[in-house]
C-alpha cells in the first residue's frame, strides 16, 4: 500500500518549508515590533468549548475534527486561535491589561478541500484584550500593512462593523432572530454572487432590501436609513473613527469601508476587517469580539484581533521568495581515512555560528561539489593529508571558483570570508 497525506493536508519539503518559515518570521517580527508577546496553547480543546453558542456557532460545528479520548472525554482540534486565547483569558484572571499576544500555530477545519484551502493550516494571529479603544483596531491594521508590504504583495484592506450591519439589517426589516442567518447568506456573496445570497435570504423568509444598500456601498445613505428608524449608529461612528486614525497616519489609501463584510463566525461584535490580495483571495481577517471571554466564564473583557493564513500567503508568494540556503560550508574528506580530521574542522566551524555540513555519503570530491552546487551551498572545503599535516585548508567559492587559503589557527577569519 502506498501511503499518502490525509486529504486536505500537506507535507512541506525543505525548500517550501523554508519559504513558509520566512513568512512566519516576517509576521513574528512585525508582531513583536508592536509589542505583542508570544502565547502557546494546545491543539486539542474540550469539544464543548469549541461548539459553545456564540463561539464558532452552528456553521462551524460540522467543520470541527472531534473525537473521544480513552477516558471518554469529547475533544476537538482547535479551528482557530481566538477561542483558545479567550479560554486562557477567562481562566487567568490576573493577566496584565492590555494583554497583547501573538500566536503562530496549526489549526484544523473539516472543510471541503479546494485550491488554496486546506483542512490543516497555519494561522499567524494577534489579539488585544482589555481595551475598547479604536486605536487597537488601528494597530492591527497597521501591523497587517507592514507585513503585506514587507512581503511585497499588492493588497487592500476592507473594514466594516457588525453593529453597523446589524442595525442596517434591522432597518431593512430583517427580524432580530434571523440576523445570523442573514449574515451567513451575505457572507457568501463574494464567492457565489449576490444572486445566491438573495436566493438564500428569500428561502429563509428574510427581506432582501438590505442587498441594495450593500451593493451600493454608500456609508452616508446606509447611515441615513438607520437614523430614520431611530436605531443605534455606534457602528457608523466606529468605522469613521478608524478611517480617521488611518488617514492621520497616511494609511487610509490602503483601506476602504465595505458594508457587505460580515465575517462568518458568530462571536464578532464590532469592527471587522479582511486583508485581500488585489488579484487573489483573502489572506487575513478578524475583528472585535467583546463578549467571548465572558461567555467562557471569564471577566467582562473587550477583545479584538486579526489572523493571517500562512498557506494562503505562501501560495501567493512561493515563486517570489528567494531561497537563501542555510548551510554555508560543505566540508569534504578526501576519503574515509580523513573523516576524523574533517569532522574536527566542521565542528570548529560550527562553533563560530556558521551552518556547516559534512559529507556523510562517502562520495568523491566531484560528486560532493555537485551536491553542494545543487543545494545552493556557496563554499566547500576539502580535507586530506596535506591539509591536516600543514594545518591549512583552501576555502573554495563554488560560484566563482575562487580559492582562499586559511590556517586552522586563523579560523576566526572564516566568518568575514563567507558573509552574504
């Protein structure tokens, strides 16, 4: 039997894994620049936590990988990093506020695998707990802009408010008890078109007049409609305040309001946002979820966050990310008799902090040079009788063929010679 990866999951061979790690590093550096600290949580959580009403909601229940352990406990694999974070905040009442954390980890969704959509994937997530200030959302968007610009991607960010959308829906005659159903239908418009959304709304007995406002995407007209019905205008204020902060920092040209943005998960309560490629899918998204921590038995703590799909970014960037080989030097013994001397030299080079490989296949010098060239290792050192007797070796730069002789006693000079 030929074994393969589980459907919807994938292996990352070294070259691709290195590119993935590069994207993760860019995210981590941007997160830490803005004062976010690392957090790690288990992949496995109580199923009751993951399926709690107001958490992932009914839409996510069928997408959870769930099982019983040997003790009969019902467990599930986390479908995002926000729910575990909320559990942490609910059970650790002494965390210092604001609690700014980042996490880069694997999550699982039993979804239908398709292009750029997997059942196992990595999220890079930042959240701020403890503050209701719109400056929090500004920071999340500013970090997102920095990451996308560093990765060299053409993108834009759309923002909205769940409060705005809820009150606009109410103003258009959507019953309160059908709001979640309404948003679920609206959320499908981007992938399946407005006709499909209209069809779903009609099937649920929901007034479709809201679609006209969403398609026109006019903030002033939508606000006028909500005002006429004497409903809450807080969501409109939130969007305007955030756009104002972005304009002050000259970031507004990369961000626009999109009244149809709903975000699929039920726990969002305020501002929501998505990071989208100019020609491609959404690669990140998030929003405010002020009720989730209290739902899990914690304090009444406001929270907001954003998450990036690392594989989504990798799929869009893979051909553009330059591969910089980690190994800088290959040490090659002339034959097995010189393994000990070659190994001693390799170890000494490693103590200098230089990534070094040694021939493990006992091939000839030519085959080793060919191996180094294919793998992108820029330098090679051959160790034989003369090198060990004279305590000198030649550092060969494979790209140019240039050779530099160096004494074993002057090994410290090697760092300068092989620098990028």
